[in-house]
């Protein structure tokens, strides 16, 4: 399928943006998309951990299947395009297999170049019993060539000392940093206060997250937004071959890009369509970039665990 055929796809907003949600197998759908046509690919593939939408196999078989999809993704990727591959760990009988290490070898084998290994840190997740609880995943950012889109100014973060000036030399008295802000590091946070700490601290989508749907492993829109803004331009095509309930597509459309999502679960496709319509109508709840992570106040803690707090000395007699 050539991208021009998406002219009959649904319009989004007043900017003539297009989007399509394909219900099917990624390899089959990708085979019909033309070479070098997609500017940015953002996805989080199944981790082979036995979720309801995946069948757990050996690590070797899993990676073999993923490589066939990656081969097609590289074919459709623009020469100046990027792939952002978000992964965690595969765990088997208590042993951890860091998927980013395995995937690096596959992408490198096919000639892509790793620009960053980005750490996404989150505060909540499953609690491990026989090892430390995992609280981060990685985004591997690959490019197809040395000529690639990178809109640094669109993702700069506030400088810690914006008024700092050179105190000697030929630039004495001039601002020592970029007036638009500094370059964020490869350990990201989406929050202004946390970006200054230089790690990405984006909450994962749990039960109280405003974006939560029935998907058991949903990703937050703001995780994809930074990649969309930095690695593509307005009206470019952004693709997610494992679209889930549409976090990449929403991030793309929200920021003036066209979007294609491929998802094998029909139910998730329908939810993605509903979310995109809600976005278009201004009704979709997403967690805004820059919003501070909620820190429970003393009042919140007391309300959550009243009996425990009653036993603390601060509630006893004051001496």
C-alpha cells in the first residue's frame, strides 16, 4: 500500500492530517507499504512474558520473529528516519534477559546506528521477591543513516542557570548557555523540575493514570511525544507496528504528524479509534508534558492509612 492510498483514510482536525489503524499482523501489513516512506517508527514490541495478547516462546524463537518484522520496518523507514524501540526485560525462571542488548545486535546487523540508549524511569511497578524490583525500561534510538532529523530546539529543557555568563575571555559578559535551554541527557524526565535532574521520570499507566484503558501494558502518550517532536517534522508519517491502544498515534496526531498503527487485537484497535476521536473533539484525557508527578501530602498519607498514623508519636501528647 502506497501512502497516497491513505488519502481515503479518516481526516484528523483541520490540518488535513491522516491516520489509519490496521487490524492485522505487522509483517503482512508492512509488506504492502512502500520503501523509504515512513519518517519515524515508535513502538514497544511484546516482551514475550506471557501477557494475554502474546504466546510465550523461547527467547531464540521470539527474537527470530521480531527480526523478520524489524527487516520490514527498516525497508519502509526513510533514509533520514529514526526508530525508537522501547523495551524492558524478558524473565524466564527468575533469570533476567535484558532485551535491549539482544535487540541492539539485530539492528546493528541490519546496518542501523544507535544514537542513544535512553532510560525511562518510573516509580511504580511489580514488586519482585527474589531480585530488586525493576523500575526502568530503555528506548533504543536508531537511525538509518548519518543524515537524520533531530529537532533539538523543540525538546530543550530549562537551563539550571539561565542567566549565567562567561566571566573571562573573548565572550566575557555573554550568556554561556543556549538561551532556548539545554540539551536533555539520555536519562530522561518529561517534567521541568525533574529534567533538571536529567532523567526521564514519566509515570507508567496504572489504575489511577488519566489515560488508563483495559490494555494490561499501556504506555503513556508523553513518552512518545518527546520522540515525535525531536525526530520528525510536521506532516511526516509516524508508524507504530504494535500500536496497542494508540499511544504513538495520539502523540503523532496531537503534534501535527500523520499516523499509522498496526495492531493484531481488534478490541485494542477499536479503543484506539475511540481515543483518537476523543482527541479530535478535545475530550481525551492525557497527562500533559511538564506536569509534576503527584507527591502525596501528609493529609493524603493520613487518609490512606489512618490507623497506622494514629499510632505515631506526632498524634500523641506533646511534651
